[in-house]
C-alpha cells in the first residue's frame, strides 16, 4: 500500500475502509473511558469524550449505510448523555453492557453487511435502554462472566489517535483515519534499504576526496619544480626558452585554484549527501516507530475480563505510554506480553477475599511499563500478587530436572531460570489459562530471537516481576564485524560475550579438542570457517588467535576467526524469501564501505556447533602451516555402527575421516582422492577387504599407502592372509578398544596434523 496518506491523500481507501478505521479508533476511546469509569473516575470530560466518540461512529456509519451500527451507537450515545445529566450511573454492571456493545459494534463494522444481525443488535439496544430506565442511585450488579474469554491479541501498532470530531458534525473518518501498521512497515522496508544505500554511496565519496588531496600535494610538488626550472631558464638568459617558460607558467597558474575549488565543492557535496542520507535513514526509522501505549491499548480490557472470569478483580496500569517502540518489535512481543499478563492473573493475583485478608486492596494491579535505557528497550511486567516461593521452584526442579542434592545448591537467580525451561510449571493441575509449562518458555524463546534477555524476580507475598531487555530497533543493529575465510561476517553485539586475542600456546588439547581457560572455566575453541563450511586454505596466519566468545553455560564456545574488523552500525536487510531460512544466517547488510555482509544467527550457530560435535567432527582451528595438511583417513566397512564408531573416534582426535560402504566404494574414493591411511574390514559385498588391499598394492600411485585391517576374524590363518596381501596392521574387532585403534593409527601415520615436513 502506498504512503499517500502522509500527504493527506486518502483516495486509495474506500469509504468502507475509512469507516472501519474510525470505528476501530473510536472504539478504543470508548473502551479506555469505560474502564476508567468502572474504577470510579466519574469525570465529565471523560463522559463528553465518549459521547463524542459514539456520535462520530454514528455519523460515519450513516454515510456508508450501516444502519445496525447507527442504531447501536445512538443507543450508547443516549446512555452517555444521561450519565452527563445525572439520570444514570456508569458502574460495573453498566460498563459490562457498554463494553459488550462496543465489541458488537466492532464486529458489525468489520462485517461485509448487516445481514442476520438484527436480533443481536436489538437485544443490545434493549439492554442499553434498560440502563436509562433505572434510577441513577441504584447501581446494577455486575454481569457474570460465564467463561474465560480468550486473551485479546495485542493489536498491531497504529498511528496515534486524532481528536474526535465535533458533536454537531458527523465525521467521515477522513480527518481521523489511522494509518494501517502493515502498510507503514511494508513501505518503510524498501525506504530503509534505499536510505542505507544512499548513506553507503555518500560515504564512497570520502576515498575519492582523499585521493584528490594527495593529488593536490603532488601538484604542489610539480609546480615547485616548474618554478625552479623557470629560475634556471632566467639565469641561462635564453630568450626562446624564457618565452616557452613564461607561456607554460601562464597556462599552469590557474590549475591550483581550479583544483582547490573542485575539492571544496566536492567536500560540500559529500557533507550534504551524508547529512541528507543520515536524515533520511533517521526519518525512515522514525516512521517505523510508534508510541508504546498505541500498541498495547487493548490489554487493559483483556486483563479486566480475564480477571473477572477467574473471580479476581484485576486492573492493568500502563507506564511509559509515550516511549517509542519499533512496530515490528512490538508485533513480535504480542504473544510474550499476553502470556506474562495471563500468568500474572492466574498465578500471581489473589481473589478479593484473599487480598483483603492479607491487608491488600481488593483490586489486584499489574503494571506494564516500557522505557529506554542505555540504547536498549526495557519492558517490565510486575504485579502485587502472591509472588513465587523459591522453595516451590526448588522442589519442582528436584522432581523434574535435577537431583535433590543439586537443587539444594541452586541460588535464587538460578532457581528463577528454571521458570523459563520447556515443560516446567509449578501448577499441579493445568487449566485453560496456564499450567502446561509452555508459557514462560515461549517468552524466553521470543526474546532470544530478538537478541534480547529476560529475567524474573519474586518477592513472596508481595509480587512477581519480569524484566525484558531488547535492542531498541531491529532495523539498525550494532554488530561486531569479523573476517572468516576472507569474507566479512557480522554478529549482533548483544550476542557477543567477549572478544579475545590469545597466543596459540595458551590453548590446551583434551580428547582431541582445543580449549583455553577463561575465568577458571574451560572454553572450547571452534573454527568459524569449519562451522560455516567455508574453505579456509590459509588457516590461522600466525600464533595469535582472534576469538569471539558466544553462548552461555554448556553452550559457550570461543569462535576462532581470521580477524576482528570492529564494531559497526548496520542497517538490517532481510534476505530474499526465495532463499528460505539459511542455516546459521539471520539477515544481510551493507558495511560502511558498501561491501555486503551476512549477519550470523548466533542461536542457530550454537545449535550447528553442538550438532557437529555430537557427530564427532573436529572443529579445532588449524595453523596456517598445517592448513590443508590434516591427515586423511578412509574407513571402509559395510557395518554402519562400526563405520560411525571409527569415524567419530578419529575425527574427535583431529583426523579428516571419510567413509565407504564396501570395497568398490572404497576403491572409487581412493582413485578420486588423496589419503594417508585406509582402515578396512574383510567381509564386505561386491569387493572384500583382501581384494581392495590387492588392488591398492598393484596400483603404482597407491602401493605405498598404509592399510590397516579391522576384522572380526581373529584366527592365525586370517591374520596371515591379511598380512600376506600387504596389510600394515591387523586388528581384531572383538578385542580392540578406542586406545588400541588410536595407538595403531599413530604408529602408522602419526598425529592428525603434520608438524613441518613429513
């Protein structure tokens, strides 16, 4: 959808679209006002605003001939006028009736026509008329809520509300039509890409200006030499040369001034282009932002209704409504915020009787706040309920995920982390709201996907608090740029724990894997080029390792890269949908010099590292002198179990291992590649191990290749047959263990990496 609305042109919207936009906006005014009136805020200004909102909807509905909405809005308007005049009271019971009317009105506005709604509309109009018939001093009992309503979906962020239309002028919706959030986001994606490219192009002028400055210095040197030449000609008193020197001097004289003016004009252009591109990027980012309150305005109603369905009196207070939040971030936080509020109502808040007995107000309060801090967006959900007893978490942890001894040693912060584990719940019996152990896990996963953090705090008897910290925007990312196998990659700076420069001598080896000690903990080193499956023939170029520490706990690794380029602010550009989800890659961007860069998906990368290590792959970084000289082993065996056992064992100790299914498969591999050792079984289909060994010994290129036989046949005649065929080592499967195989491999070809010449 275009952005014509930004210039006041709403021609791309139909009248029905405009009506629906205004109905939604005015319904928000009505809902917010009714929730305040229900809490006892009998404000004449509030009643006036709601009366005007109902009147505006009535006028807009009349223009598009939605008579059901006209009748319903008119009945609501009558109630507000009566309340202004003191003829009725908007108490909890009346608020229920009016809120139900608002819901029906929104459904009618979104429908294609009024067909089949007469009975529902008339019933609601009759209920509103009944409010006018009762005495003002006789409040009605609150209407019971039969079942728990589904949580209201977090509305898409939208433009701030315009002032309601005057009461004597029915609104067409044109002057108050909000901008659909989806239209803004879709249009701003392309604008943000163009703004990023404009900034890059403006920055590319700087190297050219630096070259011009060098040219100016060279020109000054040449002009100085010409002056010396002119002085020499004058001293020689040669009329012909003097005439030529004067003519040359006259032609050269304007050049310095011309060059200075050109450089000055180019610098002015570069400065203006940089300023304009920066302002353009800032304006596009501002377009993607909305007030926090505009994105969560439906949540107070959801909290109120859900609380009543559970027999609790709950209210939601929103703090930091004016805090600017990126629309896309707020949309992605829809499910987590809903889940946190549902948990607060179901788990945290007590019933009115329980609260009164504990000396608390009968109405439970949940606070949802947003603020900026240190370039990050901090969202907080806190309640004044019963909180969570840490001992209950400890007992649940001991039952489900830890031994009692370990659970007893857990700190308070560690206990709170258990709440975010999948399947972890303190509730014995789940209900429709919570208790299945998936809620807080959803929150944790959603926050992690946005490169954020979440933590929980509890004060038993006083309340529970969840703190979410996210990057202020997902459109512009502060990233660490590194070089891997000659290519630039970026990682969100919020995902980077440390950046280290280590001497290779500091690395130790344990079970074939390299590690260093960091703060008293073993930090496994993995080569980024191997995880990303890049051909890094150069390896590490010196004895210094550049290490980026990512992850936490058991999934904490030191990612060895070629070089640390530095931090940059990158404008994130989503990858083309045609590529689908690329493993280990989140998005793309342009560096400050215009070069493209891929942004690493760090959680996905950690999963890849874990999977590769489980498969027995060696991810340890190689020296430059060793790169390309890792010893290669071919395992030939028709048993999947034996093949995988040998492959994992050898790969875990640094060898590059390939496998073949039988003798023919192994022979084809040998003819196509270079290997340092062959380990083969004897009994295999198509071509057995003895036949493969004979082919190797008769091949001029392969005849000196070491071959080890690993077989279940352990009779002396079997050993003799293998050795006579040319085997260098014979090992029985029934008696060997890991150390035996490794010792044999070391005896035949040495360690996995060549040390100098071999």
